[in-house]
């Protein structure tokens, strides 16, 4: 796009004149201050931790009792302590726990700086198994305090290789309430950056034995492609075959129902018929004001419109999650916001729409040591700088933005131009709401409500506003007016919203968070769906006609609406839905959120929409490579023969690639049975899922100058899964030789301390091999089945053995071995090693140089989504 674009006229003239870059050294620009700040005084200026609008809003909402307000605000102004979680599925997690308990916990005692904390580091009491740890230091202190340098390096290294995950403490709470089991199918609807997804993967892998995979599966979804890349990079550290990463709008996540695509005679009842989940994590986009301790810039950017603008999107995402949830399954709705409009109001709307089909669970007996507060039953909405207690008090021209679902009772749907806030989200409205503040000028207000395209402020809408206000007897509020929050009438919700959980910072020195646990008791009521279709169709049409005809036509419109509405009966809607190829269908598990989409399309040209959707399904997703089952039998046979893979390890149907040209496949991925079934379902329904990453990289193509019996080498990521089933190309090393391999990277056969080991290495076939640490094992034949077995992938050359491991992974593994077996690591002096760029520097000058592109599995390559374009 950028390469072929021509320069503008001024750019070409400046290029010809060789005009200097004035941004480089501008003599008019004042020199930077010594401290790096921008103030005229010089020096760095800290973030201002004040926002009057923020304080007024949450004081009015009575988010905490008045006597706790000072403590609440004082804690919000302090930096957030760092926290991390140990990966319980890692083979070294017990060593890391021991190192924290016995080494760092004692050595950091003198660094306690907070009067509220007695220990520098401590396990979080509410997290099972002492796997999550709280630090008495912020991220900034970890980086700048010299006394913490070794501990900081430890955290960075272990986080990089996946043994720990650095994550805010309260962010670890929602997955714990899902009650994940080893056979659950889990959906993370808004997954990036991936910390919670990684936590879910830890849970399903925690109890598995070496060489086995759980029946569970995690589908991690995110809307933004760049955030998907971050999600992929984060989850790559887990080395799992039970993950699918998708790129969809969460509120429109495809259902993948097989009933619409195959006749009943072709359906295999033993396989999934539609994409449903036992657990759904609905951590929705939010204003994020609960993270103000971690992101102090929030003090400057926060405004009232942020929460109001996201409310409808949050409801849509949550309702889609309920629709994808199996009966009996759990959905956790969570935000990192303190705002009841984003929290209790959304949960209340879900309960109203779903009726008796969904229950808000009381989980007060779960995680008893977690300090939490009950949800609110009453709150207000702030709009244009004024408090509104009920939907009836919302000015008429604001009812398109402020929906009934934002209020405790949720009443007023039939009086507005929307039904319960369930209309399709208007992105323009959302953006405007998120940018508005309490002191928005009146001119901007009129611009936002204009709907007839006129630039004149005195248009029909303005007249309608004035007429409505005069008829109702209400005095129009000025944008700079504020009403006393205690003097307005408010509503009280009759729903059990006290079962929700709000975590406030000063209770346990954490961030702010909100969690609600919902359970699906039965399929959603279809009659309620149809009634919602009818009502909303009528109201949306009424609103549209009223805008086009102006005021004064209410009576005529109501008559037309009632007449037209008679033609929209249940059977008509259902028949139209059956004939359309849509992601959302009316079935026993349909939600009113999905049904709403149908009404909008009933009024349009359905034939053109149907053709357009079919065209989209017949083509691949643009920019995303297809998922292809790898079925090259000759290649598979050569891999099985070379490594002696046992028949008990099934490869058929579990190998996939992202390149349809099998002769140029560089990477082969292994997927679990649960992922395999979803992929087969996705193919049958026309590839509805836009899959950006999946599976575990298990084999990589290896190019050499001489012919090798096998063109694919083992991937270090897939080695733990495959190790118990390999019978050939295996070496067993002593602790000292294993240590030397990790330290020096390349060693000639005669240079090994154990001469027998060097002879065995030279006798192997040329190519990839596995070196297993023999230390601590009596029977070498059973080492592969030991969960504590330590092994690495190497390349056997003509005269030497070369480690196929990233420098970071090698260093971490060296530290783990030295800690476990008490080995001392001498400094490397004058020994051959790999270049840091990943190329092999062969010490003997032989011609067996390994392809530099394939030697280390660089973390940079983990950011790639696919490998079709890497064809050789």
C-alpha cells in the first residue's frame, strides 16, 4: 500500500531541493530539561492523581461507605504492587516455589517499604496451591532498585520461558470461578493480551501425565489482529495442542451449527453438531478505571462517557456468550471497572432477557479468603453533567444514547427508540460517548443529535426537543449544570445483584475489579425471543419514521406500526431465518440478542445479503492462511521410522499445517482430539471460524547440504509431548555433559567428559536427536515417562553435537539444573558457541552446517500467524 504510492507535489519539491529535516535539530526548539520532563522548571513531573469528575461520580454512586472514602482514594493514588503466578503445569514449578520460599523471601526482607506490608513477597492466600505471589514493589521499583536486580532478572527470565506469568492479582480471579475441568470446552471471548487464557491452559494441563493431552480445549478470541499477535506470543509459552486463537467480533462469534449445512442422514451423532462451550469467560472491554493504580494516566483521561458508551456493547457480548454456553455451564462476566453502568446494569439486563433460563450464582463460599463486596442494587446514571435516577427522567433527545438497561429496574423499553438497549451498537455513538465529558458544550450536543443531515442547528430535531420539553413540563438542563445526587429519585433493582462481586483496592492492596458468575439452567425461551423481535421491530420502525416525518405524526405512525406489525408473526420470522445463511439462528439455545439481528435484516433485501454471505463463506479469510490437515503419508512414514515413534501416539488426523502446498511445508502442528473435532466441524460449516493460530508446533523442516533420512526435525516445543513415544535417536547424558551442552552450545565428540557418551553420539544417524539428562534416574528406559525428565533437542553433525535451543531457554534450563542438582556454572571462556543471531558456527569447519533459519526457534517467529508465504 505504501510502496506504490506517489509522493505529493510538496514532498517531491522538497526532495528535489534536498530540504533539511527541520525535526532533527530545530534551533528554535528549547533544549530538553535535565530530568527529561517538559515543564519550564525542568525535571520530571509525576502523574497528577486527581480527577474531580472521577471523585464526584463514585462518591455519588456510593461505591464505598462515606467513612471509607479517604482510605479508598488514598489507595488509588499509590502504585500497584506487582504480582505473578507460577505455571503449575511446568515441570519446574516445585523448584520455583522452593526458590521463592527459601531464597528470595528471606533475602528481600530488608526491602519492605510499605507500612501496610510486613513481607517483601508472599503468596496470595486466596489462590489455590500457593501458586500466585504478591510483591511489595511496584513495577517501577523492580526496574530501578539495584537491590532487586537479581530478583527482577529472575522474574523476566522465568516469565519469558513460561514458568511464571506476570499478571495483576485481581485479574487472576475470574478464571477461578469457572470451575474448569479437564474435559471442558472453554471460550475466552475477549482474550488479548492472553494472561487469563494462559491461566485457563494451566488449569486444563495441570493434572495431565507426560505424553498425554487433556480432553479440554480453549478457544481464545479477540477482535484486533495486532492484539491477536500478542495473544499468540503469550500463549506460545505454554506449548499446548489444546488451543485455537480466532479473530472475530465477540458479539458476533460464529455458532457453527451443522444442522443448516448437512441433511439429517449425513450427521454423525458421535461428533459435535454445533460449537458450544462448558465455560465462557466474558472479560469485556471496559473503561478500565479499576486499573488506575497500574495506569496512572487514567486520572487524566477518565470521563463519564467512557462507561456509558460501552454499556450496549458489553450487553451484546455477554448475551452472545450465554447463547454459546451449554446448559449447565458457567459464564463469568468481569470488568476492570468500578462503574455500575458497566457492571450491575449489564448483569441485570442479562437476567431480564434470559428470564428463568439463567441464574446469577451465589459464590460467596468459593475462595473464602478473597475479600470481596456484594454488588449494588441501586445506582444512578450521569449524563451531560447531571444525575438521572430513572429512564423516565432522561431527556427525549438523549434516549438514543441512554438506554433503559443502564438503570436498576430496566424499565422504559417501550417508551424509547430502543428495546432495553438491545439495538445494534452504533459505533459513532459509542465513540462520541467515550470522548464526551460532563462539560460538553451545547453546540456539540446538537451536532450529535442531528439525524437529518442538516448543518443548521435550528432543525426539526431541535424543535422536537423543545416541544417535548414544553409538553412534559421539564426544564432543559444546561450542560454545565449538576444535580445533587441525593435529591433525585432512584430505583432499586429486585434482582439478586448482591451476588455479584466487587473488589475494591483498599481491602487487600489490589486493583479494582468486578465479577459475576452466571449459570445456564435451560435453553433460552423461544417465545421471548419472538416477542422481542416483534417489539423491537415496531419500535425501530417507529423511530425511523418519526425522524423522517418530523414531529406531529405520532398518531399516524402508531396506526401504521400496528398494522404492519400484524404481518410479523412467529412462523414468518422462523421461516425467514431457516432460509437465510446466518451465524445466529433461532433454536432452543437462541438469545434475544441474536434474534434482534434477524429483525434488522427482515426489512432489507434478503436475497442480496444471502448471496453476499455465501460468497464470503466460499472464499478464505483475507490475510489468514487456511488450516490444512497434513496427509503426506511418505513424509509421515519417514518421521515415524527415523524417530521410532510408537504406534500408541496417533499422528493421523492430528497433524495440521498452514500451507496447502505440502512440498513446501515448513512447520507441522499437532492438535488434540477436541481441537480436531472443532476443525472438522468448521470445514463442514464453510470455515466460519477465522483461525489465526492453533496447535503445538511439533516438527520443522530441516535443510542440510547432505541428504538426511528425515527432512523434519523435532521442535523443542513439542518434545515434552512426544518424548515418551520416541525409541530412536536418543542419548542419555551425565549432569556435567548436559551442563556443558547448554553452556557451550556446540561440543565435539571427543570433548565430552563421558567418553562413552561421545562414542554413542558419533554412532547416531546424521540429523536431529534427543539428549536426556540421566541424573537422578536408575532405569534409563523409563526416563521418558517421568514428569521430571529433562531433555533437549540437538543436531548430530559429522564431528559434533549442537544444541537446538534458544539462548534464553538454554540459560533458564541451565539455572534450573544447577538449582536442582547443586551444580556450579563456570564462566564461558574460549569455548565455541552459537552466534546470538541464531546461526551455527561449526568448530570443525565441516560441511554439515545446519540451516541457520531453523537452528534456534526464535521468539520472533512465534509472533507469526502462519507460514504459507515462507515457501522455499
